[in-house]
C-alpha cells in the first residue's frame, strides 16, 4: 500500500512534485497545503488544498508523510521555514530520487530532498536535507551539499566541492575541483567558478565575478 503524502505548497513546483511522486514513487499524494492567506482554490489535481494552520487536524503526523514543495523562493528561506517547522512537530519528511537518476551506492541523500531525472551523483557525495537538484546535473565525487540548497539544471559540480547552506547554483554553472560556495550565495547561469565564493554574494558571467548585494528570489522559478 502506498504511503500517504501531503505536499506543502500549491505552485508550479508542487504540481510537478505531485506528478513525480504519483508516477515514480511509493507515495500517494492525498492533499496540498498552504498558509491560509495564500489559499486561492479548494482543490488541485483533484486533491484538497488545506490551510497549513489546519493541516495536522485533517492529516495526522502518525499516518502521513510531508514534503515541502517550494522552490528557491526568497533564496530558499521559505522552504527552510516550513521544513524546520515540520521537523519541530516531529513529521516524517519524504525524499524523492528519480528512477532515472544515477546515484552511486554510497552517496548520501537527506530528507525532504528532491532529485530529478538525469542527475549523476558520484561516489561519496553527501547531499543534505531540504535540497532540490533539478534535471541533468553532475555532482562529482566527495562533494558535500549542505542543507536548503537549490541546484538548477545542467550544472557541473566537480569533485571535492562544498556548497554552503542555502546557496543557489544556476543553469549550466561550472565549479572546478575543490571549490567552496559560501552560504546563501548565488552562482548565476553559465558562471565558471574557479575559486572559493564568499557567503551571501552573487556571482555571474564567466569566469565568475562577484556582484555586490543579495538576491531576494521573491518569485517562484
């Protein structure tokens, strides 16, 4: 019997997560949930949309798993907030790894993490909690990806890299061996990173250069 799953979120990523969990996992999505002020519909994909403030009264922690289906909104901080709240409440948190991803036997993947198709996860990689790896990335051997990270499509992360908590790696970014990306940093699309990146910085172009300021990521991507 399929495990019952509640998705936290009702945007595009939540709909995509619903599709993947439904057709490529042992989970059965039974509901969506968002905070009351963001409830704009009663149903999605034929499933109820329940205010987050009431979700545990309808879908018990004992009988359901949860997944925070929120992308890089506000540089991963919105997803982090819900993840930490669910952890504090003692919820079981689901992880999805595509059946079409290559994940070596001793790679570690945390909870509430979503790995799309065609990702290559090499030996001894450690991927933390509450991360999203969109399709087609390469994560080289011994790399460590800390919690709450978002990696867009077709990034190449070489061996022995370290991605700091809350970082964002853009489409087609390339990280050389042993590069460290600071916490809450943004690596822009197509950037070539050959040296360590500082915390809370935005790096764009190739080779990567720092742009002062922080990204707000106020909208879903």
